[in-house]
C-alpha cells in the first residue's frame, strides 16, 4: 500500500521576541528538514526556543520568519488553516472541549462543518453553543464507531467515548489529544512535550502511537525532556540560537554530529 514520500523543509528560520530590554533574538537562520516516516527529537535547554521553532513551523508564531515548504510546495500557496491541517502542532496541555470524549475528538470536524455551513461561526459563540446540536454532519463524517476503532487500534481501549473529557487522567487526555490530531491525518506532526508529566506507561503508549503513525508515512518532530526512548531517527539540539543535528543510534547516545546551522 505504498506510502507517499515527501519532505518538510524549513529554511532561514529566525525568531525575535519583544522583551523589556528591546527585541531579543531567540534563534536566527535555522534550516531544518524532516522526511515522511521519520521521527526527529528536538531537545535543548529550557528557553532555548524549541516551542517557538515548532510553532513557527506550524505558522502559529507571529515573531518568527523564514521559508517553509511541504513536498516542494511553498507555504505561501496555502492559507494558514490549510497549512496547519497538513503541519499539525500538538501542544503540551491537551485542550479537550465538549461534553464527551467523542465531542472533543470530533472538534475539528465540528468546526469544519460550522465553518462551511450556515455562516454563523463567527468566533463569538460559546462552547455550549458549539456543541449544542451535537452536529449530525460532524457525526456522519466521523462516527463514534470509527473513533472507537481508531482508539482501540492505538491501544486506548481504556478510554470511554461517552465520558466527560475533564474526567480523563493526564495520560488518557494526552492520548485522546494525540488521537484527535492523528485522525485529521496531517503529513507532519509537531508534538510539543506531549509526554511531559506522564508516567512511564503512558509515555510509552504515546511513543508507540507515534511510531505507528511514522510507519504509515507521517513526519514527526517531538520536543522531549525525558531520557531518549530509542524511537527517534535523528536528534536536533537547539542551544544558543544554533541547531545541531545528529543521527540517533538506538537510544540516541553516541552519534556523529553534523552541525546544520549557526546563529
Ligand atoms: N510571545 C513571546 N513574547 C516574548 N517572549 C517570548 C514569546 N514567546 C517566547 N518567548 C521567549 O522566547 C524564549 C524561548 O521560549 P520557548 O518556549 O520557545 O523555549 P523552549 O525551549 O520551548 O522552553 P521550554 O523547554 O522551557 O518549554 C523564552 O525566553 C520565552 O520567554
């Protein structure tokens, strides 16, 4: 069932943030490439700019600049929304609105239905309004049965779709948030410390879900603070505005360095 190959390409990425002492450069002129099927871990000291770089990749960082391309197509060919559907940023803290886990997982579909539907989606409506009618069209597009099957395939049999999302444990919430993003089928997944604060068992489940997604052709960049788990193909280290890339050898221990970029 041939997996389509592609490259995500970021060139000349810079980020300058405002600070009380004037503008502060977080990183400058960074190049980064990840292929479909590859897992790259992004590590580095706290505050080095890892999240800023990932949000820049997803066109969510107004302080960043640079050139982005996916499968040879420049990001300017896409609206930010189209881009983020292909290059999905997954934040550390799961945001799971809705009355049930199924609602929370269906959120992107509900928003899409509202977006192209009756023209009443103007951003001022509350969540209760959003989920009020439990959108039949969103349910049609992503039925409970498909969500159930997907969660089960991800080893999430423990998650009850009808539970309120706020009842989930931290590990379950992290997996639901990941499952929701994977169901939208992005080409690139930018995972920002999604295993932070999880016990080893849940961190392992999250990692294994991502390994399966990568095996199906997704490109995955993970910000991690945990010890290497042997899942990454390459390790990118961001420090002092420079990005250093090396090949991971099993546990990411020994490796040849190949400096990619200098500030
Ligand atoms: N919008 C902003 N305005 C001002 N400063 C910002 C903004 N966004 C990020 N920064 C600063 O940029 C620096 C890099 O932040 P970032 O969150 O990207 O680092 P990080 O490496 O992901 O950190 P951590 O590992 O602690 O999550 C920090 O000093 C942060 O305070």
